[in-house]
């Protein structure tokens, strides 16, 4: 009997299975989210505001890696699990192999482009003359880590789909811990400044990628051949189609951040707060909200291979139970986080500085409570946008992400401040959240209405 017939994704009790897959993914995502905050603290204290500005200017390069890495990784993971569920091990192997090969090629190409066009790229991203030397140092060094970063982002979902969530978590955890340890050593002990932070980042990325690379020959579900790693157009199309939702989300997030910063700057200048307070507050709220998103994304990352495998295996009852389980869990997480945001906003902001003027905290509290008002139901939309690609319905997931970021949020960020001034920015997000949650529920209702209620042989 082949291994795919006895695959635990199709037989193991769902509660324990989801727990075993989701918890490592949640831990890994939380570590990544916290790492970004801690890393900024070291750079800010060791280099100063120009160092922090330089990392912000360089961040679009990371976003590009996120967009491509998650598109390839999550798309391949969905296709891999779907084909395993259909007992098509040969197709599953070729999808995964094409994804791994594409990640390696894309990583090298992006690194070379960044090395060649580094200065004009940074100027396009908004660098000033005073920031540019720091940004060139940071982005120039971290560009060497792009192939490893892209590889890790893309292969991690595949490793989880192969039922190795602990290894997937460890690759991120070990890389982040090493980076966090080396940051203060390189910055404060060796006095390397922002270059030290960059080298610490690259070393962490290399080690994380090596751990994942070493796992490839030990995949449980399939055994790769060398020819599998040569990307084929047929499988790349499958991967892109299933992962395009993630690309839309990451790319549009970058556009949203740029527009929000410009709107806050413009309308903040004419307010009692000035431009600096709204920009600082919005940045902190965004980083705090990333922790909530990391929890939900970790949960759905754990559920994705279960849904994909069982949908491919035509075990529809199991798919329905999985969706109910992770949706209820997402709601519980959303409500707990929402209560924290609504009850303790000032205490949260004091972690980022206690010596600000009272008017700063007045605006901060109001912004967080308003901007994140509908977070208690927001987990539904995030889960839905990822669930549909997991069962091969990539278009629905892409529509939800596109509607949220491009059709609703970006226009609201531009139009509401014209009517409401600075307050328009904080109201754009909750309006968008409410509308997209309603859309998500409608899409889910339609999907389950037409999904067979009994398993098919």
C-alpha cells in the first residue's frame, strides 16, 4: 500500500492534526513578526533614526520577496496537497520540484537586479540624500541574502504540506534567533553600525535556508529526481494560479502603506498633531496588527494542507469539518486580540516610548481603537482568502484580496480624508474590513451550498 493512501492528512483526528500543523506555523510567524520589532530597536539604538529610515526605505525589497516567495510556496503547497489527495504522486512531485527550481532562479535574478540598480531603486523607494548612504549599505549587503530569503519563504509551505511542521518552524526560529543574537554583537561590540545589522540578517537567512535545503532529499510524500527541479511552464502555471492571491495581497499591501504614509503626511501637517505623530502612530499600529495577522495566517497555514488533500481526495465532509474548526478558532483569536487592542491601547503604545506628549497618546488610543475596530471578525476574511486557493478555487481568493486592498481600501484612503480630514485614514480600514467580511461569508455560503455533502469514492 502506498504512503499516500495512509496519509495522516486524510485519516488523523482533525483537532490533533490541525493543532500539530498550525502551532509550529503560528510560532514561526510570531517569531518573524516580533523579530521585525526587535530588530528595529537594535538599529534605532545603535545607529539612530537614519538607520531606521534606511531599513524602511529598503523594505520594499523584502516585500518583493514575500510576494514572489509566498505566491510560489503557497501555490505549490496547495497543488502538491491537492494532487496527493487525488493519488497523483507524479504530478505532486513535479509541482514541488518546479517550485523549488523557480525559487532558486528568481532569487539569483532578483539579487543581480538589485546589485546592478541599487541606487536608482532606493531613490525610487523614497530615499533622501542623508538616508541614501545608510540605505545603500543595508540593502547592498542584504541583497546577498535575497536568494536564501526567497527560498525559505517558498519552501516552508511545502515542508509543512509534507507533514514536517516542526522542521519548518525550526528553520525560521533558528534563523531569527541567530540574527537577534548577532545584531547587538555586530552593532555594539564590533561597531559595524548598520552594516552589522545587515550581515546579521544575511547570516540568519542563510542558516534558515540551509536547514530547509537539507530536508529536500528526505521528503516523506515523494522522492525527487534531478529533472523535477527544472521549472516547467505547465506546473508553473498551476503554481501561479493557486498562489496569485498571496501575490496580490503582499503587493497591494506595499501600495497601501505608501499611500497611507503620504496621506497622513499631507493631512497631518494641517492638524493639531502635526505630520510626525500620525505617521509614528500608524506605523506602530501596523506592526502590532502584524502579530494578529501572523496568528491567523499560521492557523490557516496549518489548515491548508488538510483542506487541499481532502478536497483532492473527495472527502468533502472532512473539508467541511476542517473549515468549521479553523473558522471558530480564528474567531476566538480575533476576539481576544481585539479586546487587547480596545482595552489596552495606551499600555501597548508605552512599550514604544513613555516620554511622548499627552496629545500623542490621545491620538494613538483613538487611532488604534478606530482603525482596528472590526478586528474581532477580521479573521474570517483572512481565512477565506487563503481557503479558496487551497481547494483549487484560486480566483475566489484573489477576488477577496483584490477587493479588500485595491477596490476598497486604497480608494477609501484617498477619498475619506477629502471629506473627514485626518480622521478619514483611521475610518478607511474598519469600513473595508466590514465589507470584505460580508463578501467572504457570501463566498463561503455559496461554496458550501454547492460542495457535495457526502464523500465520493
